[in-house]
C-alpha cells in the first residue's frame, strides 16, 4: 500500500503506497548509526520469531514524547484526503492488523490478534483469515470477522459512497463471507499473490461503531449492488465521519487507544487499551507531536523536549546535530526506506504537451539534488532510476538515466521541435501559453531547497519555475490534481501492488491524470500473476512504459532518520514509523 508522507514519499502523497512506495523485502542497506550503538540490531521485535510477531512482556513506565514530521488528521486513513504516512505512524499501535512488518520489512503474522492466514484453495484462490479469540476493542466491542468484512466492503471499488484511496486486492475478491465470528474467507476471482497486503495495521475499523451510528443492523448482510440505502449510509459514515478524533466513535483494537487530539497543534495522546489481549508493558502514555522542521525536531531532542524523533524528511543539518549528541546519550540512526521522492507532472495542464514533459526531464540534474540534500544524511545516496523497484531488488532496471540531465541546449531544442518558441522575456510559449509552472509541495525545507536547485537549472532554459509551498498541499490539493508539478513522496509496505492505483487509468491515487492502456494492461497482468517471475516481468514492463511517457520523475530513495534517548531500542520502520513496537519499549534513564 502506498501512502504519501505529508512532509509527503503521498513517503514519503505513505499506495500500500502512502503519501510520503511499494518495495521489496529488505531495507535496502544497513542503517548509519553515526558512531553510536548498532541500531540495526533493533530492527526486530523482542519476541518475534521467523514468521510471527507479538509484543514482548516488559515493564511499564509513565510516558514518552515522540516527534514526527506532520500531524494526525484522520482515524480512517483510507480516504484520499487522509491517506498519509503520518496517520499510519499514529495508528499502527491503535488499529491492529492481520500482519506486522519489522524494521527489516519482513512480513510477519500478528500473533497477538491472529491465529492464522491460510490459502485454503489455490485454484480458485481462497484465503482464510482466522482471528484469535478474545481480541476486544477498547470500548468493549469484539474485534472479529465483521471488522474484516467492513474493510473489504469499503474497498471493493464498486460502491460509490465508499471513497477509498486504493482498492488493490480487495477488488479482486468475488465473494467474501464470515464463516464464523472469527473467520473471514475471501474467494478471489483471479489469483492474487500479495494477499498478505490486505488488512494491514491501521486499516481495520470498528464495524460495531458504524452499525450503531448508522442503524445498519448487520454489516455482513450488505453486498455490492445490494440495499442501496443501507450501503449509502454505511459508505457515507465510513468516508466522512472518521476524521479527526471523537472518543465515542474511535476506539482502539491494538495496545493503545487515542484519548486526546489537539486540533490546533495536531498533538495526539495515546493511552493503554484496557482490553488489550497482548503484553501490557511499555509507556502508559504516548504524546505524539508534529514538528515539520527537521532541524527543530533535532533541537527538541537535544533540549529534552521529546524523547524520540522519527523523520522521513532527511535533513543534512539535523543529521549533523544528532550525530553530535552522543555524549548526551542520544542514539542516531538512518536507513533506506521503501519510499521515494519524486516529481509528478500533471497531464491535465501544460504537461499535456509531451515536448514540455521531455524538456523538463532533460533539464533536471538529479545528481546535484542528491549530492547536496541527501548524501549528508546517507553517504551512498544516489538518484533513483525506477518508480517500482529499488536498487538491489529483483526486477530493478534503470529507466531514467538516459532521460535526464542533458543540459539547457537539449531541453530548448526539444521544445523548439515541439512547436514552442521563446518570447521576448526569454520564456518559451506555445499557443499563447507560457512555460511557467509551479512545483507544489508541503511546508518542508528540503523540498524548498529542491525547488531552488531546479529553478537555478531552469534559469537559462526558457522555463519559469515557481515555488508553491502550501502546508496543506497533501491534505486536499494533491488528490484533486491541483498542481502543475507535485513534489512529494510515496511510502509503501513490502508489496508492489499499490503501484496499480497510482499509475493505472482512473486509479484511486492517480492524481496526475496519466492514462495509457499499455500501462494498465501491464499492471493488471502483474497484479493477477500466479507466480513471482511473471509478476516481476509485468511490473518491469509497466515501469518502462511509465518512463517512456515522461510522467513522473523519481529523484531518490528516501532515507529515514531518527534519534532517541532514555529508551532502550527504537527503530524507524519504513512504512509504519517509529511506534510499530512501542508496547515493548523500556526506560533506560
């Protein structure tokens, strides 16, 4: 699944990529510890084994304050306007899922709440999710098959009132049912290799609350194409009413629950779920503060205002500060994430013109961006040359090096050949439209610096590049296609399937208006493949075709950076953030 990180990789507009990418099964390289304790050893849970995750039994302590880049905005993180990595970071310990990912991006059964996830029939594919008895929401409701059924129903992609950011996998289920209170069964219309990407942490919402609030007697009685009035009630509530925080409608099913949310500061308070079935240690209270300026975040840790910082927006100055705090007991880590920073060109505006897209690609020198902004955080940082695969993954092919950094003259020549001509002001124009475009992004110093570098590169190329900084860009503009060029990141779980929502015609996260039946066909073939080799080949074809359309320019794989003091072990999980195993943190001072 991808999510845009709102300081957004959408990782950085988390599809699943979330705003902030779908990636493979390892972290892309060991973490940089800045000379401190080897944080790589902290990438696994204290009680996990080869296939199963559970929180370890540890002692409790009073509270911990954690800083992340952006604030929480919605309990339902699956609508287009809430689908961000930062909601995931908050909700991972609040809303339990069928699987958990450790710091190495290993997919593990969440044994605190699940008995098993089993393919009971390969052809047709039937998968059974079996829930552990006794799992309870913090308000006393039972965490059971109804909740899984609602998660499926909301993301079938066939019910107008359920507006989901993505539907991958769920839309391939031909028949879903609760064979008993604790068993959800999905019969797929076609094979789906990445079924473990379904019902992730932070995705399964309380069906009993929706039933109480809407008057729908039994969510499992609703079917796509069925009772239109009941579906409308359920869908409208799911889509609209789980924003912000309401203690009466937003219980926790994980080890924690939300107990307070400050709408102005975006600060969230989590406290223990009194009904949690698993281990009950770790902090009794978690205060999560958004600090959008990574340098200020590092300073807050230095001054003791926070105990832990976790950023997906690497900053050279902040990294230097954190590396220098060893004597104060601060541990620093940085590791490659399953996320990437990129520039999306809007096909519904000036960049409907192919020559304009080609020329912009030719202009941009990504090496300069990586050298100045990322290498100080991670020494081996390089431009990224694929939208689907990361370096070192099976399937990675360089599709972009031959399309970028060709200089001002090459870019100008491409525009001239495409019917553009320089105006008296030196800016190219065609059919009365000047080549004047805005690069839109959220409030983020590194992104502003990225725009400055591109502006300098464009100065003599006859392209006017403007900086459009909007702190709410990822929270209402991105998903509406309100931009010329969008600068953000995609962050993903260890699966590729969310790519389909981003680059397929009409995909739920396809905000730029890209439409190409060849890409659609390749991605559909990849998603419905019955073996990995076929899927890899199809994803490679889609990756190549997207590059040939000059649609989206990957800049670099985004490293995370984090620091902590007074806690025994913290690891910034690529997709789930720093709090994936907060229930087993222990105080050291």
